[in-house]
C-alpha cells in the first residue's frame, strides 16, 4: 500500500478549505492547455511562474529547492512547424463557419512529458508540487499546459493566478495581487454567532434525501449501464453564428410588459438574456432533441462563481485562488426542452439565476451544502428522483483570452503561424481531466471555455451520439 511521504519538520501544514475538500472536487485533476501562434521562451515562462509561487505569502515548505520545487517544469522543442507535427497539427482552430472538432483529451500527449499526478491520491502519496508547467515549442507556435488538482482552484481562481503570472513576466511584480489566505465561506453555516434569521433555500423541497436519493442513484446507475456512451468534442461557434443564434432567441421572446408600461410610444423592450443564457439554452435544447421521447425531468445545473456575488465577504482587491462556485438549478418537464424555443429556455434560465443568486439565497445554498457534506460526505442535489442532469460550466468570467499576455516571452526573429492574432495571446485553449480513464459520470456536459478576442465561442461537450447529430444539424442553420 502506498504511504504518504514523511513530513519535513519545517513545513507549514495548511488545512484545505472546506469546499476545496469536497469529494466531487477531489476526484478531478485538471489539465489546461493553450496554443499560441508565437514562439515563446519556455525559461522565461518558468522563471516568472516560479517567482510568483515563491513569494512569501505562497510558501508551504520553508524553502523550495531542486528536490522540492514550487513548480514541476518540463520543455520539449520540435524543429518543425506546428502544421508538420502529426498530433499538434490537429489542434482545434478557427474555421469559416461553425464546426465540431476533436476534444481536448485527444491531445493529452502534448500536455506533459513526464508522468504527472492524475488523481488526488497521486498528490497525497507523493511530494509532487500542486502545479506543473509543460511547454512545447515549434518553429512557429507554442503550446503551454498546466496540470493541477481541482482542489487547488476553480477557473476564476486559475485566471487570477495566470493574470499575476503575466504581471511578473512583464516586470510588474509590484502590481501582483495579494493572495487571500482566509476562506470567506467559513463565515457561512458555522456556529460562530451567525444570524439564524436567514432565508430558506428556494429549492429545498427538491433536495434528494432518503428513499428519493436512493431512487435517484438507482436511475443514474441504470443510465450509466444502459444509456449511450458519451463522446467528447469541441464546438466552435464564430461570432456571426452567435449573433444569428442571439437574434433568433430574442425574436422568440415576448415584450417585457413592465419595461414597456412606462412609455407606450417607445419601441417594445425585450427581457434581458445574456449570451451565456442563450448558449446554455441552445445546449439544453440539443440534449432534449437528442434524447427523443422520454419521461424524465431535465435538470439544468449551471455553475456560478461567488467572488463577484458575495462582495461583502470576498475582498475584491485580493486573488482568491480557491474553489468558490456553486450550482443554480432549473427544471424542465420532459417535453419542454424539445418544444420550447431557445429564447424561452434562455429566459427560464435567466429567471432561475435572478431568483437563486441573491446574496441571501447564495448564503442559504452554502449552508445547505455545508450541512450535507458534514452529515453525508456528499453535496446536496436538488432534482427529482427520475431526472436527467445537464451540467453547464461557463468560464467566460475567467476571461482567459483577455487575461493572458505572454508577449514579454515572445522570442524575436521567429515566424508567426497567424500574423492576424495579437502577439502573446492564445488562439485557443482546452481543458480536460488529467486522468486518461474516462469518467462515466460526466454525461450531457457543456463547458463554455470562453469567448476569444474576435468574438468566437469555444465549447467542450460530453454528449451522446444522438445529441452530437442534433448539434451538427442545428449548426448548419447558423
């Protein structure tokens, strides 16, 4: 049996934040990969990230050295163009119209040189640093990959880490954000004199417990055994396609009576829905059509981050490198995802967001999740016993395409693959589970990776063949 490495007496042992230690988060190790149409200096990237991690407030060992580095680093250089490499040449790229391309896990070989941890246990039973940087350079491009346990941070926290990495790279170390040490969520749901006159969570009546939870688990297991296998692909939606989809969605919406009642002479206003609402609604409809006739409730689970919503708890001037997100839930009857328009579904999703993400409701949800984890070891699930779950994660708030600027590491004198792309900016990035063994529980998942600098969206889907057929059919109309 594997044993944990001996503790070094001078180490500062830091307890994991409560929600970072959730079993759902602990089971995932992330692999994040970005492609640049520039030749980047791998050593400069390494040195800047190493400097950031070695800042005083980040130390866990008393000192880092070659035996116990703050960062695991590796670099591979190919004396060829990216287009000549058999695997790298297949990396997703912008196309003239919407397209379905290979998912991130197809490019696993490019994300590491050594065997890196792929499970949380790999970190526990080794002395590996939590962050690994792998750089692959070509004559005209660079691939940068990070490997880290999800327990370290979520997408917005990773974005904060990368933003400060870029500041160090640019010689602006004095502008690096302070790293938040305390967990703001510790103020919620613990017996420290917290005000008990609080709101009840709006979906408490849907919380699965007892026989309802057992029935849900049985249905989920049967779906794993007899349901279709999921396929991971990447969806590219150019700006024009997103605009078409948005216009269709807006055309489907009725006028906002409250907004129009004040002045009947003005052009009718439509209710507000965001691009994120529309893309999630489009994905919901694709899954609904792919499922065909069925009798199960569809439960859309949209991830939302807390830093910008709990401003009374989260210091807005600090970098919160942690997991600070929860899920808002929207229910659809079996037929609704097939018969409602994208605009109508988007409006339903927006209504759920408005109702469930007020500060009192977020605090109520935090209390429910804390209580469930403490009592059962698992997060609370709000669904019907016979439900199909549709998890959505939108990383647009992480703004990776805007935040990343590796221009100080660009090697002068080398050709660029695509002159039009801004120097030092990623042209595409991917994310996938570091564990090469597919997770069968990842079903009907959409991960909106983000909106690039030209307004195009990149979306990862883990969907059934029938749903992928619907996506392909629908994209032909955009």
